[in-house]
């Protein structure tokens, strides 16, 4: 059950004990929390950072390491749900998120296996082929990259496995997700952030700015403001999120090194199946939640034998993967918002708290910018990203 990315990872910080005072306390040490902590550290804000387990041990260290643009919905569906203008704005926000991550990786010299080879969306049915082609056309009309690949333009490895149509998104990337988050974490701590691991928050008191109390089993942080970056666990800490962010489990596996087969991250079957091959040759595969939607709800990080079996069988569709051993199996919990978009900003009933949660399976597409947006709200009182994904859309319903 240890994720491939975290195999052998050591603790980075002590447990919280006693009373700590700070201007801001960040709760949750995944990608979003790391972004917020980094921005606050850069600004010289005294910051405490509390994580219930270890850095990046939630969804941020349990995913496939895709850095994709857009939402979990194909672009045509996003346009239908949000309207053309808003869909384009949200899509661009994810591209800006990728650019910001790439910039901080380069600045800090992080060794996290970052590559920018694009991604490939594959259609598993005739209906999905039509959807992919429509999405590709809309993306190009709105100024985004989308290269249709069918016939001989689609690599033989996919044609031989039964796929006929794909759309390549040239700007997408990939990385070792835990290495990225842990690298940023180290940089933030070097700049003065006080991190505490293995310190689950048992109570968040935020009746007003300046009156924040974050309590753990053995300690307490007193701060001016709290930033909630717990994604799938948001509803457990702040009940207001309980009917707005649903914890949804994803199954994952990783193989031993295999011959070079897959030239970029791949999404198939409406994004329910996804895989990529890293620089070491290991294939990381996840998905198939649609096989048991109800069974894959909740925060328990458990294996689903039926889905894991199907994932293993799927690898056999590719001749080069037959007989390659599987070395790691694990699961992770994502936070799916009810409308598929992140929720950023004020927490109703908690005037001393801000939150960024609900990344709906695309945390590495949005969470970095959303964490930075929380820091901007602290430092400047406004943020375009926070406005785009404002929590007010739920509070006003």
C-alpha cells in the first residue's frame, strides 16, 4: 500500500507539541498547502504548517504525476456545463498553474522527473471518438493545443490495443508528485516556515481573524488566520464542506521497468483509465473507479481487489507489458467538488479561515495556483484565481 513515489520517504519534521504562535497556520501538506506555505515564506510571513500524516502522503503523493490542463471533463462537456467563456477561463487557469509549477521547479532546481511531452486522450468507443473530436475542435478554436491522431498518426502501440482515435495536448507535463511537493516543502522550511508532521488537527477554532486556534492531540497553534488545504478531508474538519466536497478513492499500481512503450501520459475511457511511463521505464496506472462508483467513496486508503485485477488485465492489452511484474499497489483519496471545480476563499461561519479544496482528480492542474491564491488573499486581500473559484457560489445558493 506504499505509493511508488513515497517508497522509502523519510519524515521531514517533528510532531506538534505545546503552543506555537504564528501569523498564519496552514493545515494540510499536499500540493495546495505547499504552494500556500511557499508563497507566505517568500513574503516573510511567520507561518506554522500542520500535517496529519507526512508531507504529500495524501492524494498529492498517490496520483499518477500528470500535470494536465482543464477539468476532469472533456472540453466539449466543460463548455456545455459552464458556457464557452467560463470554460475557456478555467482551462487557461490550469495552464497558468502548470507554468507557475514549472517556474518554481526550475528556480529551486527540484529533481522530480519533470517532463513536458504533452498528454494523449484516447477514445474507447465510437461515441467517445466523436466527443474527442468535438473537444479538439473547440480547443483549437479557443486558442489551445489539440492535435488529432487517427490512422497511422496514432502510435501502433495504441492501435494494436484496440484504440482508433486520440487527441494529443502538446502543453501538458508529468513529474514525480511527491518529490515536487517535498522539494517545495524543504524550500519553504528553509525560509522559516515551521512544519509539524504526524499532527492530526482535532479542532479548528476560527471565530474571527486574530482568534484562530488549531488544536492537535499534543499541541496548539495560535494564529491570525488559518488556511485549510485538506481537500478530501475538508468536510471532517469544517462541516460546511461535507455536502460540497466528496471523498473519492482511486486505485493505483506501478510496474517494474518495462521496454519504452508510452511516449506521454495517457487518458482513456473519459479519463477513468490513465497511465504513463516514467524515465525509469516503470508504468504507473490508475483508474477504473467507474467499475464500482459507490464502493470507491470514502477516505479509507484500501485496495479494491476487483479493480486491481481489471487494471492488471488491462496491461496485457499491450504486448510489451505482458509478463512485466507489478511492484506497487496502492490507493488514494481525492476531493470531488459537487460542480467539478475547486472551491477557494472564505469559509462561511469561520471568519478566521480561508480554504482551497475540491480539486476533483486534477489537483496538479489547479492546486498550486489555488494555494497561491490563498496566500494572495492573506497578503493582498484579493486574487483572480480565488474570484474564479470563489466559495461564494455555494454560500449564495
